[in-house]
């Protein structure tokens, strides 16, 4: 065992001994050799949670922003209490070519999820990939097929499935049948998160490879706002990319997937049979952003419909639940968010059962110091990582297995396609096609930029 192995193992073991975990990963005989592709906000967040639940040796890190990469390596070295930093790469293929990683975390923007995740399982690693898993449905199917072909464990970052207070709501309200027959579920987001700027086209900073970052996506002009933490340089990969359909599936792909996936998990819903959606850019027309500012989508499941709404302006329908889900049953109503849940009997406004997010600052005091960490979500990510490691150890499917991530992602993509085409889409889950709609089926796989091969062929 080298010095880094010893320090990593000792530090993690001491932390485990010092504080009981809400979730516990299986004991590891040696540190997990981990790599990270995409070293921005959530990539680092996921990696550090992994380090909190199991002895971890962060071997390699990859990003096309050299400054972001160096900063992430510094953070990891500090966490591992060593001056020896992880190897750094600007090409994930070169990183994976070493074939020395047990686990790879994919924290890239959405348009890079498919290629890097498939390459990681081909290199023999198990993967934790952020949601949504893909930007088109054919990508998602190729990712599922690759995971199964190479017999790798793949967990998707839909961590509502591992959120302590939502797991409690499942056990206290849903499983005992307190809701009665479910009529419908509403999922929604009213955050003002759509970019409303129109910055000029500027020079690409020397430390950032914009061509490589764009990868298989269409190459947009280099326009982005300036961020205080970016030393004045405009950087599209600092969350600005989510404002564009070239790189993402908009707010439906970013926020709806979490709440839709949560409802699917709680009520064991499979594929929707029909998806319809309306909306567009109805208010915020001056921005460069091309994702919708207003959208409604209906996902028809055999059990009950799930209806999504988002607006990036105005007030939320319920100020207590600006992003969440409301489940309507004949006997009561269940409201759920990342912060809390509340169950009320029909015609009673006062909740009789409730719970709040678990914040574990006492067990993990380092959470207080971590930049940009959503502390109310940290316990959920730790639980999700522990579930991932347990699945690796036992051979069982993780709670957010790649197939579940594919269903939730594809459902959101179908909503965007429905809005684009202006009609309801019927989905055949067996054939993986839209029923009797050749025009829509052509949109299941979008063209890649020259020089990149779509994983669906």
C-alpha cells in the first residue's frame, strides 16, 4: 500500500469509526480506485460524497478546462491529506486507456454523458453518471445496452431515490396505502433558472478547449456571461450551457426528470404509454437561450397520469413548494420536495405526517466548508453512493439503475419532442419507437458533429 492508499484508507476509516452513518457502504478490503470525468460543481460534489462513504483513492481526473481541473485536483489532495495529487487529463479516452479504475463518475454536461459513460464501462469500470443520462433517446438505449453487455454496475444521479425524508414518506404514507386510490400526480418547478442574458461573442480563454467541450454537439458561437469565480472570463460551462438545447433537454431534462423519476420510484411506474406537451418561449424572448420558459407535459402511465409544469418567471403555485411533487389520492394528498414532505387527509389542510431533509453537519463537519454544496442534499448523495457500492459488491441492481435512468430521461425527451411537433406521442416500449409516426421517430437520434460517432451507429 503506497502513502496515498494508506492516508486515504486511514482517514476514511477514522471518519467511519468516529461517526455513525445514516447509510453504510459495504466494508472495502482496499480503497476504491476512482476517476472523475467533468470536474465542475456537481462532479466534485459527487466525488467528495463517495470519499465520505468509503475508502477512496482518487487516481485520475479529467476536464477540458485546465483551471477547473487543477482546482479540483487541489481539493481532492486536501481531502486525501496528501501532497500527491491525482493524475490529470484533458482527454477522457486517454484517462480510461490506463484501465486502472474501479469506479468512474461522469459529471460532464449532458451532451457528453453517453460517449464517456460507454467508454468507461468498456474500460472495465462501474459508473456513476449524472442525470439526464442522454440528450437523445437512442443514446440512452445505447448506454443501457453497453452496461448490460459489459456487466457493469451503473447508477444514475437521480438521488431522490436515496433521499432520507422521501424514503420515510414512502414507508409512512405510500406503502401503507394512506393515499387510497391515486388519481394523478403533479410535478413542477418555478425557479427562475433560465438564462436571460444575451452576451456578446468573445475570445475563448487559453485554458479552455471549447472544441473538445462542444464535442458531438453543434458548435455554437462562444458567448457566455462572466462569473465572479471565473476570474472575469466568460465560461459557457459554468451552468450557462443548460440554457441551450444543443447541450441539454432544458428545464424538463434538468428538473422534471428528478421529480418524475421520484414518482416513478415511489409508485413503481414503468414507461408512459403516451406523452404530450405544450409551451415554448412565451415571455422571456430577449434572451439568447433557446429552451422553453413555459411548459406543461402530461405523462400517461397505466396507473395514473403525471403532469409537469414549469415557469421561469412569476410566482410559484405554492411558495412552500417551488420545486416538487403533489400526489392526489382519494384519501389524502402528499406533497414532496427536496426539503420536506407533508401528508394531509382529504379536506384537512393541516398535515398529519411530515418530515424534513436530513442535514448531517454534525457527522460531516466538512460539509459546512464546501463551496456550493447543497447541504440538504448531501445526505441523499451519500446514500446514493452507498447504494451504488452495495450493488457493485452484491451484483444487485442499484436503486437508480441505468435502465430506470433511461426511462425517466427518455420520457422527458419525449415531452420536448411532443412540444416541438405539436402532437401527442404514443410510445411502444418493446419496439422502442413512437407508434405510427415516422417524423417523430427520426428525432429519437440526433446527428453528431463531424468527427464523432453516435453510439447507436
